């Protein structure tokens, strides 16, 4: 670990315990950060960057995510240096806890994303296949016509994302890229369309019900 300050001992600190000698170093580095000294951020990264990345990697088990978390931690230190108090602990410990917290947030976000993606997949599977079944050709033909009729009544933006996800086998992320829209917009359009289609197809009319 590269020290934040030069390794030479300061006057009057040679007989102090290591913890006591570290506090003035953290306090001085903190003062420089508060005053917006860019070299102070570089010193902090050189001293604790490896530690922060290691903590993030252990939690996320993802190299790219760990790099993102590391950047977030030092961006937080740079933009909000006043949130660190050298009197309450070391900068090393504070950055480590911040890295752990941000990494846990990333893991939770990925878990929410996986659950949402699974729910979307289940919704897609709930929509009947457009092709007729050999065993129930007439019924499936009617359901297929009903499906296409329901699709035709959807707003055009919803039709586009449904066709990409349902007929072209795209994920909502891929559909967002092809349509040039945000992922959240694509997901919302897909869910709204699937909900409408599910309600329409929940109780398809029987042949005898046709006029």
C-alpha cells in the first residue's frame, strides 16, 4: 500500500503508536480534499485504491462492477469530502465501509434486475404461440387471430417492442437498443402491452359466441 504522505517520520511522532500517528495524516489529506486539491485525490487513490477495489470485488464477484464501485467511492470522496471525519476513524476504514456499502447496493440492484427479467420472461411465455397447435387447430387458430387483433389495437410504440421481444426473440434491452429508446422505456412499454394482451387472451371467445 502506497502511503498518502512521505514515509519520513514527522517530528514528535516516532514514539507514538501507529494508529495515533495516522490520524494527523488523514486529517491533513482531508483538509486538502476539502480545499479541492486534485493531488490529494490522487494521493488517496494511490494509498487506498487497491483496498477499495479488493473490497468491491469480494462483494460483487464482478470485475467490471468492482471498477465501477471504486470510481463511485473516490468520486464521493472528491465531491463530498466533508462526510469523512478523521476524529471518528481512519480514512482507510471509512473508504472500506463505503466500498462495501456501494458494492452491496450493486448486488441488490442486480438481484432486482434478475427478478424483473424473470418476470418478463414468464409473461412472454404466458402469451399463446401465434401458430396453431396440431391437436387443437381450430381453437389455436382463433386464439392466433385474437392475438393479432389485440396486437393491432396496441399503440404503435408498444407494438414495436412486443414484435421485437415476442416474434424476434429480443430481450427488452436489445429491443431498446434497436428502437433507440431507454431500457426503462422499453421495459414499461413491454409490460403494459403484455398486461393488455393477457387480459384480452385470458378468456378467448368460443366458436359459438361469434355472431
